[in-house]
């Protein structure tokens, strides 16, 4: 059964924003926000460093010929999940079950603590975390982990208008084995606590700017916070504008807020082989699992 929340949107948005703001105030001494887009990078359970790399709207994202290690073009899979900061008992078990079989794991609200690092040792030859904020000793943000190292990565942020904590988007490219084609994966967590759509529109335009720089296959996945019809329409129209189609899930167990699904995955230049959303009790979102193949040029959707 799908998780649903039915309340009047503007009232609840304000209420959630106020409650979240009160929570932020209560932990203000433990929280800090970087003054620029920061990406922490690592391998398995080890942090290797960090870099400040904001996405810009100029210059093409160039592919690199890769005759050896890369994504298997005949089959690869992506798992996308808002893990709710790993705050619920049993979440690590759910991630371990799904993540071990995935080529790419995309987490929103990822808390880079010892438990998550231990999980990354199982399935990530390389991972990237775009930091939204630090809470105590842990960095919180969105994480893209893969069995293939990224050739390029960048992040951009948009502050929540009501609570000022940024939502982060992380873009990274990965080579396909035996070809000069590369896959652009954009892991998204769009702004939530707003009454209008200006901040959402700004993030959507930033997504378009990144995709316009890439000529190959694209996946955009994550928590779009599309809890209203206006938000659904805005994101759907922007994805269509840049040539991306929405994945259709079967079974479709994606969570609904105000009768609208908030998580999704859009793609171009790929063939969907299988798409399911799994029911879990360890987050307020259900994970999405999609299997792809890379068609010969000219035959992709």
C-alpha cells in the first residue's frame, strides 16, 4: 500500500516549515552550513578528500574514451532512495539488500556516519557526497555511489526559502565500457518548504543548464518534492523540454504526499529493462530500482 498524506498544502507547508525551523533553532549550536558547494569524495569506507566544485553553465562536459573499466552497456542498475538521514531502525538492512545489487546508489538525506561508510564498503568503488550541512560530526547531503569512478562531478545548491538550509543537486559522469559515450547522472533533492514555485523553477533551470552541456545518455533521479500539481507540471514540462522521459514503475509503490508522488527518475538515451519501487518501513520514502541498457546509437528512447 502506498504511503499517503492528505492535508491542505499551503497550511501544512507553513506548519512543516515552522516546525522544522524550530528544530533547526534547537540544534543551531551543532549545525553548520558550508559557504559554498562542497563535494566529499571517497572509496569504500574511506574519505579521500573534498573539493569545492559548483556547477557552471558554460563549457561542454566532454566524454573520455574508455576501452577498459566502465559501465556495462548491456545492463546496469540504479537505486535511488531518500534514506531520511538513516534515522530509522533497520534502514541499513534495507540499503544493504538493495544496494549490493545496484551499480549506482543515489541517496538523498544521506548522513555520512560510520554505519553508512560500512555499507559503502560493500558496493562503492567510489562515492561522492554533496554537502547540504554538517550536524555534529556528520556531513548531511546527497550521495552518489558507483562501481565505476566518476570522470566529472559538480554540485549546486538552493536554500529553502523558509528555513534557509540548502537543498543540493549532484551531477557526475561515468564512462561506458569500450566506448567514448558517458552517462550523466544527476542526483536531486529539490526545495520543499515554499508556497510559490520560484525556488523550484530556479533548480529546474539549473538542471537544464547541466543537461544542455552533455550530449550523451542522462539519468535524473531523486526526491523532487513534487507534492503539488503545480510542482508536478513544472518538473514534468522541464524534463520534456530537455528530452527526458519519466520512468514508469511496476509495481509503483512510490510514496504520495497530498496525492502526488514526490520521488522519480527521468532518462534519455537509454532503454529501461525493469523498474520497481520497493515498500520499506525504514524511511518516509520508498526506494526506486531501475535497470537499464545502452542501445546502439539511434535506437534509444
